[in-house]
């Protein structure tokens, strides 16, 4: 039976069922809200999913299913509201669990920058891409909140910007209202992974790119519209100050449009590649020049960094580093299968659907296949450009990037989401939008969304540990760094970057020396005294230093699959360090212990 029947009594009955589904979804959302509101923070845990009962996740899954079903049956406003509220509840989980910050490392330094800019009005000289930092400082001041609370707000904002940008861009280039309705639930799949929660500029502006693509093509297609001209100029001027990761994508994207619209390749215009005029090139030139002028005061530092980088070329492409990293943890076949399905399922399964969809077009629509595909040239071209861009990032030895960033923030997704929606439409819904076909589509979307949900947080599900930072850890490090009479002091942490703490505490990095802790704390058959390995040649003049053990550092190599096979640290190593006569515990709180290490 079709859901688009003109019979009034049948239509009234269907609307009643829609109302029941909507009511059920809102009831589940309210229950989940109270589950979040009254959740009891217990400090750090390696698996954030263990903090809530199964019914909480089942409610999220059911709400996504209901929201998708309503959207695909024409109830877009109510379905979209359910999807937005459901997505929002997932995004606020870290804040509701009482964490100080969802990330460590870079996240900590950026929180420190928010505080610094908000208090002083100045940007640190080494910040070559300050756009997100300025935004964070503005939010901190405007809402009169702490910088670490801002670090929860900004990722939520950009997560919804990603969804909005994907929808408006897809709607612009796909001339089919039902396909664009398929884009809506597809956009809520958690493609950003853990970067939905992290306070880092490369993730923010990765999420911003679909909106950039919308404005970019709106400007090119509608050159006479003043609003888009003004917006386009503003966002192009912003690009160089976002992140090199984003500058690279925009440069490649613009270059492709320039290249394929040269005179000898103008015949490729039939593929729908938008033509860039000299105005666009001029704006790009001005924006990049403005960045170099901004960096003029850092020229000597920039030259030094470029020189060091050139000398480091040949260290291996990102793909090589990824393979080495995976090989080091001795994955078995089941591990690869789990990683592929859960961690990369949000990319793998839509790609399979896309392949099936276009195979269907070629083999089932032989007589019309070229006319049919021509309608989707812009999306196909975008997809190819994104694949090309991603391949360069993965396999070149010159421009390298952290593997986990490329795995989470995959440019391919910009073309994948609309192509995925097109493929679902072609396979299931083009001929008839029956109840059963819509349910099939909803179940496919639900399966992929569920995989993405359980890969959104770093957890043992994806062979990683929860990276959240607790208030107790901040308080402990604040006490340690501010209670000293002489500086700098050596501080060592297990598997963490201790040098980030001065940033987040508003202190000078010169107050501490980062001490790397070697495997098993250096214990072996001949060394039973930790001070023998702690006070190396760099610390020879010191009589004492500090060792900080957090719950994350202690459990990482014990509870996380893959890490526990490396065996850098075992449970008995921590027992030894606590009983070592050269160490003395001076601070003990939930999730953090601080030891003074004395030279013997």
C-alpha cells in the first residue's frame, strides 16, 4: 500500500499513526533527557558507553528510526525535529557526564588559547590559523562561561553546521525533492566520529566545508545575487586562517575547476564542472596573501619550520604510518572485521550501496543510462575530486597527516552522502514509494547510523580508550605546578602529553620539563630502582622529579584490545612503581596520583 493514497479516511488513519510515532519518539527523548540529567559522574572510565544502560541506546536508535521514517513519508518538520533532538542528546553526553574536556593533547592547548584571547585580547604568535580560537573566545565572553564549557559548545555547533551544509548543498545540485529528503537522515549518520565532540580546528572547518561548497556554487551559478557575492568573499577570506588541512582541500577543489575550464579542456563542461572566473581567482589570491601578511611577524619561525619539514620529507606517507601502527598491535582477522564494520562502517556500507545503485543504472537502464547519470554529474564530479584529494593525503610522502584524522575526517563524505541518497532512491523508491520499501530504506539507514553511534566515542569498540579529561586531573596538575618553589620541574606521565597542562592552566611551559616514561618504567632483571632510569643525562642536575599516573595511563595497556597486546605496561609494573623506595606518593585523588621521584 502506498503512503500517498488520496483516500481521505485512509489518509486520516495514516496521519493518526504518524502522530502516535511522533508521540512515542518525544516520550523516549524526554526519558533519555532525564537519564542524561541525573547521570552520576564517576570520573574517568575507558569505555564511555558503559556509563548508560542499554535502554538509553535502544531509545536513541528507535528515535532515529522514527525520525527517518517520518521524513521519508513527507512529515519532514516533525521528523527533522526528532532527528535533531536525538543527535543533540548524543553530542551532550560528555558534558552531562561531568568531564572537564572531551579531548586531551591539542584540545587542552586550544582551551588555554580561548582563555588567553578572552582575557588579554591577543593571539599567541605561533597560532598560524586562529579562526576557531577567536570564535571560541567570542563564545566564552558572550555567554560568560568558562573556556572548557566552550569546548563542548563549539563541536555541537559545527556538527549541526555539517548537517545543514550537507543538506542545502545537496538540495542545490539534486533536482529531486525526494532524494533531498533522503539526504536528511543520511546527514545525521555520525561521519565525524569522535570529532563530533573534540575541540579542534581541523574538525570544525571540515564540518564547515559542505556549507562552503553550497556558497561556492551558489556564487558561481548566481553571480548577480549580491548576498552570495558578499558571503562568498567573506568565507574565502576566512579559509587561510582555518587550518592547513582545509586550505589544502579548497586549493585542490578550486584548481580542478580552473583546470577543467581551460580552453583545451572546455569540452569537459558537459560534466557540469562550474566555471570559475577571474573574480574568484582574485579573491583567492587576496585571501592567501592576507594570511602571509598576517604571518609576516612569524617569518623567521616559518622559514625554520619549513626547513625542518623539508629535511623530514621521506619519513613515509600517511598510509605507511597507518599500516605500521596497525601492524604494531598484531590484529587478527576478527579484529580487522570489527574495525572495518564498526569504525569504518559509516564509509564502507554507503559505498557498497553506491556501487550497487550505479550498477543498477548501467544494467537495468541501458537505453537511458547516460541521460540518467548526466543529471548527477555535479555530485559524481565532487565525489571524484574528494577521492583524488584523499588519495593524495594518504599516499604522498610530502604532505603527511595524523592517520586517525584522515580516517575520521574523510573528504569523500562530501560526495558520498548525496550519492548514497541517490542510490537508495534508484534501488528502492524510484518506481514506487510503498510502505515496505520505505521501511527497507529506513532499516539500511538505521544499521549504518547504529554502527556510527557505537564508533562515535573512542572506546574498546574501536580499539581506543576514552580520551576525556576529568576535573580531578586538572586540579591535581594545578596543585603540582603551582606548589613548587623552583622551576622548571621534570614531570613524567604514562602515555600522555604532560606539557599540555601549562597551556590549559594558563602557565608558562618553561615551568616544567616533559619527561618521557619508558616501557615498564624501565624495570628489568638488572634495574629495580625507578630513579636509575628517571634521572638520565638531561636530568642529571636534579635531585628529584615527579611522576603522574592517571587512570587512563594505567588502564590503557590493560583494558584496551590491541594496546594490551603491545604490553608496554602491565598491572605488575604499577604495583612495582608504587612500592619502589625511590618514589613517594604526595597526591592521591580520583583518576590521578602524583609521586615525587628522589635521586638515590
